[in-house]
C-alpha cells in the first residue's frame, strides 16, 4: 500500500515466521527473498503480517534476514519443538532475545 508506506507480507515474513510446512520454501530461498525485499525498504515503514497483532515495524525484515543467515551458518539456537504435530526447530530462544 504505497500511499500508507505499508508492505503486506502476511506469513512470508513475520514474528514468528513458520517454515515447517510441506509448502514452505528453503531457508536459502527465504534469505534471497528478504535480500530482494530490502531493496524496497525506502518504500515502506510498517509491515502487515498474519501474526503479532497484524502490524509490526519494518525491522521485522532485518530480524528475519539475520536469523535466516544464522540458520545457514548453523549459528542459530536450534531449539527442537513439536509444532502442529511436526518435529521442528526454533531458530532463537525468545526469552533471551532483546530488541
């Protein structure tokens, strides 16, 4: 929504971003998409998602890019959980994550 300087990202980039479904892409392709999205950062100040009360600051893109890179470098927290009946991993321990 250019007139509101708002990007609508839905589930594609949120807090949390969930990538444990059969339809989910790879972390590599997610990272590339975030890099491409960052090329348009001057066009939006806020983001609408399907989580976090729907509206979040645009730095959610930076956070997702950071954690995608940490995952690819095997430097994420990698907490094992069961999410939606699927064995999954969480890239960060939210209790210790500060803005």
